[in-house]
């Protein structure tokens, strides 16, 4: 991490995202359908960010949208897709097949070890021997050596120090002490390993309240904090809201209809068609729809109903 | 568990039971991504013969969860229900590297005769015809987990748009995302890997282990109504078939009752063909 000792971290979304340079290595927070920094991602696309390189584990709509919006050139993730829920990631898949995005498929374990090397300030880390897979062909930088003490063969992976971690969390105070509720995924590691971080949060709270509840991420690891309620939409941000399966089903179905349709009917509407996050929230149904997503904890039946919803045909 | 109303079982339930039986009591178990059927199997084992299993419920890293239902996406927080403590993701992988993960479940868009799995791409690195999502943690965990169970709900031959026969169980995968027992060049043992590799394969047609000499998949049991000829017609290589092939033991009514209670959303049925799901089997 870099040390960000300022005690004034509050920032607008536009200002925070404008600091990210083209060509950066970016660690995206959250995981699969959960707590991905989607409002930050939409702003990155609006600002025309280019040539970026993502590093991370198992992700979904975040990486897919960053590809569709022209932000990512290289994807070094272990998984990008929608699991049994909606299957393949439509834009990522298409752009890789059209050679517009370079897939540097890796493995969850490698990513975590590489981020930890950065946390420890080391140029590389050894890990338990891996061998025999074609993932290693994509990563000639992963090398095997013998341990100088025991002779055991180990695999070395280089440190990865992302330029930016982008995370969506629950609460922050103005100095950037951040409260994250479980599941953490690899977010704490991503922030600690990165030079800079932008954290969007559901709510800014006072220093007094943060002292009361206790912070999860220390303020000196945080470059900028932006208050963006529902900033993970359409992914979930438990315990506040579940994922918007109606929106995601529409997303995947538009993505599966090809570049032009997705550009006009998704990007044109939900990314370029709104000037800020507030307009986006209105467009996706406002408080009425978003309030529905908060009802997951009313009963197990309501929760299951929300996880089954789909956009109606036609 | 009452078994009233449990009149039949379906293929997803049979597979979940076969997969659960690969877990021993006390095993440490993890599963990460795209996992409705493994979650069902693991939770079933936990509630029947393996109450002392140590289970991390997906990438949320909640220990020994007791969810009211199983989710369509494994990132969902229902997998934290009843879980305590919630760990950091790297702790699971560290444990696996230490050699303390006994079993994990992996599937593959392609699975070859040595148990190599492809979840990365169809085609070649220079000419990617279909970009698959990726292997998540299976590439490295496959090298050092005690063993892994391979599963496939699409053990079948399909006809491609070009009219070719396309298999899930292929002679050779286009890309090795997860190493089985050997590449064309070397065996797992010759590589000095710490993990034991795949020991069981559970599909919608039957179950397999691996021939100890050749490391080729060996037919062990046939699901009800499936013949050796059906297996051969739906497999892109010649599996080892000897005189010890038997019928897959059916689930008990109690196991099926537990499965249906565990998974009211029926996420476990995802990926199967419609015809496969329509078949009802008598106990």
C-alpha cells in the first residue's frame, strides 16, 4: 500500500475516478455476484479509461462490463462468468474471441500469493509446487526452483502491486477508516497490496460512530472515499441488499445479442445515458425497486423469490 | 427426517448422493464457484455420514454453514447462514497448500481420459473458438488437494452445427486447466506434486475410478437403465471396462428427503438436459 495520511478523504465520484491513469493495474473488489464496485466501474467507462489490466479471483458482471466499456485490455482473473445462474460472460467471451481483450487466465491461489508478496514488500513469493497445467503456458513468469534448504521443488510467482484497488464497502468516516462486513472475499488484501484505493460506501458515518463500530480497513490505506448508496448494484451488498437478478438477466440477454445491441441498449442507457449515480438509481427503478432488494431478510421465502426473478420475456 | 411423500428419485439426486459418498467423516472440504450440485452433496454428507467434516461454504469462507436454501450463485450470503467463524479467503488456500484439504469437487467443459479438466477455452490459445469462464482455484488446488471428485451433468454426445459429434468426456482436452493423472509427457507422480489427483468421476450415466496402471478412467457403476454401450456411445475415448461393473446403489428415501429440504430452489438441477431431469427412478 501507499501511505495516505491525509484525514480528509471524501471525494466526488468524478474526481476520484479521474485520478486513475490509463494503463493501470486494477484490483476489483467483491466476487462473482457480490459487492462489486459497479458505480465506480460505470464512471470509469464514462470517463473513457483505457488499456487497463485487471488482477483478481472469481468475478462476473464487473469484469464483463469493464470489457464491454473498452476499459480493460488484459484480464488476469481466475474466473469471469455467471456460474450456473446465467452461464458465460457475454462481452468478455466475445471480446476475447475477437482478440480485443487478452485473457491471462490465472488461478485464485496464484493471485492471493502474488498480492501477499506485494503486502510483504517482496519481489516474489514461493508457493507449493504447481505443474502440468496449460495455465503455466500463459504465465511464463511462474517458475519452478528447488528450495535452498530442503531441496523441495516450489513454484515462484512475482509480486503484483496494483496501481488501484476499487472496492465497494458498507461504511466509512471522513478520514477513510472503512467498515466492511463479511464476507470480505480478498478485499482487505487487495487494498493493502495496492498503491492507491478508491472505496465507495453505502454510508458516510461520523468518526465517533466509526470508533464505536470499529474499522476494518485503516484510513492510511485509503486514497479516496465516495458515498454511493447502492453503489454495488446490480450485485449484492449484504446485509443491505441482495443482487438484482432481474437487471442481471436483462444484462446477460442483451450481451448475448452482440456488440451493437449491448452498446445501444445497455451501455447507451445505463452507463452513457445517465450523468451520475443518482440518475442511474432512478433509471433502474428508484427506491421502489431498490427497496425490494432490501427485503431479502424478511423471510427465507422472500429471499428465494428475489433470487429467482428474471426479466419477463418480450 | 420423515420420508413420507418420497416416491421416486431423479438423476440430480442420484448424482448428489454418489458425490456425497466420496466424502469421509472428518474430511476437510471446500468448494468455490459454480457449485449447486457439490454444495448439495457436501451438505448431504454433513447431515448424514460425515457430521465431522470441516466445510468452507464457497468463496465467502464461512465455516460449516447451515443455509436454509442453496443459492444459484455461490457468492450469495445465504452460504454464511449459521457459519462461524467467517475466515479470510486466503486461509482456505493456505490450508490446501499445507496439504490439509482432503477433497474438492471439480467439473469441466471437457474432461479427458486421464481426468484432465478444461474450463479455459475451446480451440487453441491462438485461435479461441469459445472462451470459457476459467478454472477459478482448480488449477492450483488440483495440484495439492488430497483428492478431487470430478462430476459432469453432461456426459453425452452432441451434434455440433458442423455435424460433428462433440463430447464432454473427450480423448484429449483442448487446454489443461486442471491436471488429472498425467499429461502426454509426464505423470503426476513424476512431477512430484503433493496432491493425489482425481479418484472418482460421477456423471449422469455412471461412476468411474481410474485404472491403477494406465490411469485411464475405469467404469465402476452404471446408473439404472444405462448400459455399457450407452457409456461408450457418449464417451470420446475407450474407458476401461472390466467384469466388476455393477449398478449404482440407489439413494435412500431419507437421503432424498434431506436433499429436497436442503435445496428447495432446486439449484442442483442446473445444467442437466431436460430429458435427464424428467426421468423418475423407483427406489
